[in-house]
C-alpha cells in the first residue's frame, strides 16, 4: 500500500502519536496535519493527498462541514472519519458528507491501517460497531419506538437542524447551505412538525441528545 495522507485532529498529542505510528508503516506518508476544518480543506486542495484521516469534532469547526467541502472541491480525495462518536447521526452524517470510512477512536491502530488499505482499494470501511449502527438504521425503527411518534428527518432537514442548533442564524444557515432564508425557514417548520417541537430551545436540546451538535447542555 502506498498512501499520501493528511491528518486532521484538534488534539495535538493524538495527532503527534498517530503521525509517529503512521510514519513507521511502509508506504504511508503523512504529508500534512491540520488542527481544524478549514485547515484540513486547504491542505486537501494544496497537497492532493490520497486520504484525509479526520476527526468529526475539529475544535470550533465541524468535521462534517470540512468533509463536505473536501468532497466538493477535491472529489478524488478519500475521507476516513476517526471519532469517539459511533452514534447513528454522526456516522450517517459523515457518510452523507462524503466519507468512505469510519473508524472509532477506541479501535486498535491495526484497524486504522486496515481502513486505509480498504479505502485505497476503492471500498468502504466501517468499524464493527459502526456497521451495526448502520444496519440498525437500514432496518429502521418501528413507529412505536420513535419518541412521541416523531417522523424521521431527511438529510437536508438534519443539516438545517445541525446548523441552527449550533447557533447559526437563519441567514447564516442559508448562506452556508447556499439556499434562501425562506427555504431554511420552511425546513425548520417541517422539522418542528415532524418532531412535535414548537420552539428553538427544545429543538436544540433534541439536536444535542441525538448527537447532531457538539454543544453541551
């Protein structure tokens, strides 16, 4: 395996440890490091690596946003998520954003290497626990299992909820998603109707509980 890799994580110690381990692997070259989302996107554009191995939470920025930007501007770059989170919203969000691999941080280093080998073959890699999460999603919960009979949100509605819950205004969310403010308002109304929630504070608490934002209560 020969792979040129950019490593993106906001924890310097973890970055340095991973870089040291990866650099000892034959055929693996760490060509750059980033501590936040914009940095990861810029390195992907400047260095054209084979893989960006990135955390979902990158300081004050979202790995989801960075993954979308990398996917849009550097479609040949493979994105592998590395995260402590394995809940369905995080996993689905990263794959919808363009990731082709997902490794849980509690995994062994051997699994990171296996993930790189798999995605370099053009395949998708999932940590076993993540695979279970996605299978459960594919099967889908029964209506009776959804709290208050809430209906599932579309990927677009989830994106709107993520931005609003993270503190973005309607105008800011519209700008980031490149849609009109009226469309954002329509999505928000549909979200509230589906979830049976009638105010932004409760909507934010729901987003935190479901892992759609890194904010803490």
